[in-house]
């Protein structure tokens, strides 16, 4: 009788572990986890051009202080150089999160969390983000530790199911920080300043020319077309950045849903859970990649 009870308990334990693992692995179904994680990695990679344009926007704003007839773009500026360092730190933070999703995908699909970059080096670079608070730095350190553990041969997908609630929160903290950088520093800060300075540059150019001689209708139309084109370019950058923020938020929501439900839904239900997020990301990625 005792042996029978032990065997029943053993089978129940295996069954419960198998249920959790099956949800994470999504076996016998289209790989919902792999699709979502791959889309997250691609999104984070596509966003690098947005972070790089932070320095570009700063330099364009600096250049707008010169005469409109001057086409020499400032090659360097101390303030822009510092913004460039902050942008590189944000890119490093993005890569840490991308490596996290790559590890989750690898563990779920192949029972191996191997990734291609050194998480500790990336965390060192990412810690240079000036506005990153203690919570974000702690989250980056936690992701680094997870990636280091996931690289070991002893770490398996069943441990992923156990650790997912905690590690997902760390990833979400970093994603929120990246969203804030793009939304507040790039869109509301740099692009807004660039747009205002560009408008001022055109106004000053017209006033200067008008003091010498009235501009012809053709010259006014040509100037307007050029100003409109520059404005449209800034608007396109702004739209792209906003789409990137939307994508980051979608990643956060999808990951949060996965972590909250990994121990209570079937593999079939997992598809319905993650498919909307993966589909939204796959729609946004091309727009983010093409615009900058």
C-alpha cells in the first residue's frame, strides 16, 4: 500500500511538472513562446536605430543654429557626445533584455539557454544611463545573473518555469525604462527641440532675406517645400519612436501574461494568450526598421 501511494504521488508530481513545462515549451503546438520571444528580440534590435538617432537629433539641432544656406553638419558637440553615450548605454540595456528573450526561447525549445553575448559586459555599459534608477540597475543585474545561470548545462526548462515570474519582472522594469527614454528624452525632448529650432531657422532665414530684397513667389514656395519636407522627416521619426514604445509595451504585457499564467493554462490556451502580442510586434517591426 505504501509503495502504491508513493508511486501515485510520484506520477502526480511528474504530471504537474509536465503541465508547467508543456506550457513553457508549447509542445505539439505552433511554438507560441518561440514566436513571441523571436518577435521581442527583433523589436529590441530594430530599436537600436532610434537610440542612435538621439545623438543625430542633437547634432541636427546644433546645426540649425547656423545659417540655412550653410550645409555643414556639426561633426561633434560635447552635449551631443554625452547624449551619444547615454544612447549606447540604452542599446546595451536593450541587448540584455533581448538576450533574456533569446535564452527563454532556447530553454523552452531546446532545453539550453545559450546566448551569444556577455551579459555582464552589457550590464556594465547599460549602467551608464544617467536617468536609470536603482530599480532598473538592480533589474539589469538580476537579468545578468539569470543569463549566467542559464548558460550552465545544469539549468533546464523546468527551472525556467520556476524562475519566470521573478525574471520577467526584471525584464519589464528595464523595458519600462527604455520606453521612458524614448518617450521623454527622444520624442518629447530632442525631437521637439529639433523641430522648434528648425522652424526658427527658416523664419530667421526669411527675415534676413526680406531685409535685402523681397522673396519671389517661386523662392517662397521652394522654401516652404523644403521646410515641409524637413518637418515631415521629423514627424516620421516621431511616429517611428512612438511605434517602438507601443511595441515595448506589448512585449511587457505579453511577458507579464506569460509569467502570470504559465502554471495554469494549457499549451493550446498559450497560443491564444501570446498570439495577439506576437502578431502586433510582427506588424510593428517592419515600420520601425524602415523608417530610420
